[in-house]
């Protein structure tokens, strides 16, 4: 029996749908959130009021042998450690290993030690110190990004990419304020800004063996042509053929293998997904960050490309025998996902609670997942945040996927709905293996 515990993100939901399809009654979702499509599912267990100890007892009573957790903030707490102590197998990092994502300064230190290419960075423990560093170093050809060291929910203020020195000084203040509000240590990273093409490199790891997943690109900017402010992720597209051979080699040799080896040697190994945020630069791939769980919306596209059993993949990783897993991808396909976003998002995180039509039908067809949706007392769906619902499609060309996703998305309507219509935009030819 496999379980997922989470807040019911679109990523949780897509994993649930797949596991229910494969496992039927041998799957349960422990619901720590407010996703109404998950709350009403027969395989869903309300867990909003449960302590981690209650959750462990409920899992044991239900016969759960393996628990999968993907929620970044849950991973920063002790839930996974408590479940593990109760003898439940876990596909996720321990709280200690989750610091790889929870503290950017730790990730940076380890990656420098490992010899992984990553932009130079300083750690500043006060706004004055950060601003002095920026004033001293900002000049032609030397620009910097400002990032909070601890992981905070506020993804808009977590990493800021200013265009001018003046802007960068304001960003320091905004980040310090966001850290203060989050009761987190008030420390920021000032990191050298680099140019290139960004890609999300996902691997599944059993602590020894890793499997590289297909290349996936996520679209962070709200508008077509990568315009407008950053969102939490507006769309994603993945290619089953894999990375181009030379890039595949560089990613493994320069980033994935030295990083995983050093993470293991430093005592941070775990069984689960590792997501490397990578910038492809003129002289090769450069690491920007490590996440200890799959990306959202990247995983919507990646899971759609997995041809073999997902449950089987999860079990092999959790058992430490990925080396003998039979993993197959839809090699001749692309998979994409696009979010319908609420009015005014991401300038506002609380769009008007517009009524959503067509969602019930879309959900019944199986390629729609929701994230920021609430149910009213009379059973209607309303917008409750920025990323409302996403549709997913598989196809043999980028254009086919784009049209299919948008057609499916057009069935879901609400006032102020907006979305990226340019899936496939800006895909660098050198990213994917040739057909
Ligand atoms: N050194 C850098 N140079 C250029 N762009 C960067 C750099 N670091 C981060 N970015 C941009 O900012 C985004 C967010 O940064 P990231 O380190 O991934 O933080 P997080 O995902 O925790 O918010 C990246 O996806 C990338 O687009
Ligand atoms: Mg990131």
C-alpha cells in the first residue's frame, strides 16, 4: 500500500491520479490541504487536523508501507522523520537532507566543495552588509541576484533578479522583510548573475543509483514570450527523447554525479527526487539550485512521459534498487501542462473568487488537475489563488501538445482567466536529442 501526504498541489494530484490508476485500492492520499478535487476522492483521508504522530498511526492502521512526500515546506518539518521512526518506508529526504533546499548557503557550500560549476556568491547577515557588497561589486558586466538563504513560502521574494544597482538595494530590503515576516533567519545570498537557457534537471535517486529523467522546461514568467513578472510556474513541457547526447554527458559528469557523490559523503543522502536548477551557458551547464522534490508544474509534464509503472519506480527507489528497475519513457512524445491563472496573478496572490465553470466535466476526463480552487457550500468551484487548474496533454510534436493542452484548457472558464498560450516557446534546439 502506497500513500502520499501533502497539501494537495497540482503535483500531488497528478501523482495521486496515476497511482490510483495503477494501484486501485492499494493507494491513499493523506490530505493536509484544501484541494476540493482531492478531498472528495474515495481514496483520500482527511489529515488537516492530524499531528505527525497521528498521521503515522493512521498510516499504520491503513497498512501503508511506503509514503511519498513532495511538498517543500512539509519536508522542512519533522513529519517525514516521525513516519520513518514508526517504520514506514519513505520516498523523500529526511529533515536533515531537506536542508539542501531549505538553506541555499548549505547547498552552495557543498556544491563548491564538490567542484560543481555554480555562480560565485556571498552570504550577508544584515541588509547593510548585503548592500555594501552590492555597491562595491556592481559594475558593467557584473550584475547580481539576491536570494533568501532560508526557504520561505513567498516564492516571489525568494529570489530576485534586479536590473540595476538601485533595484538590487530595494530587493535586499524586500527580502529581509519577507524573512522577518516568515520568522526565518535574516540572511541573504548575493549571487553573480549569469546568462543562459534555463532547464530543470530531474533525477530519481536511491542514495546510490540515480536515473536521469527527460529534459523539462518550466515557464516562470506570466506572459507569452517570457514577459511579465515571475509566477510560481505557469506551464511546462518535457521531451521523451531525452537530453542531447553531449549535454547529457556534461550534466552527468559536471553536475549530477559530483553533486550526488558529495551530498552522500557529507551525510545528506536520501531516497527520492532531486531537481537541479541548471543554466545552460556558453561553456556548459551551471548549477543554480537544488530542490529535494520534483518541480510543480515540471512533474505534470514528466509523469505524463513515463510509460512504465510509476508505483514500480517509486518502490525501486525507496527499496534502494533503482539499478534493476525497468523504466521506460514515451520516447517519441512530448508532454506539456499549462495553468489557467486567476485575475491579476501574480501581481496579486489573492485573485477575486470567481466561479469556475466546466471544471467538473474536465476533471472527469482525467487530464485536469487543480491547485488554487475552493468549493462553496452548494458545491460550486471558485478561484482561491493564482494557479487555478492545469491541463496536461501528450503528443508527437510540440505544436500538437500545445494545441491539445489549450483546447482542454478552453473548457474551463472563469472571470479573469489567463494563461500562457505559447508552450514550446524558446526551446533551445540543443536541449533535446534529435528525432
Ligand atoms: N545566478 C543567477 N543568474 C541568473 N538568474 C538567476 C540566478 N539565480 C537564479 N536566477 C533566476 O531566478 C530564479 C529563481 O532562483 P532559484 O535559485 O531557482 O530560487 P527559488 O526557486 O528558490 O526561488 C531561477 O529560476 C532563475 O530564473
Ligand atoms: Mg528555482
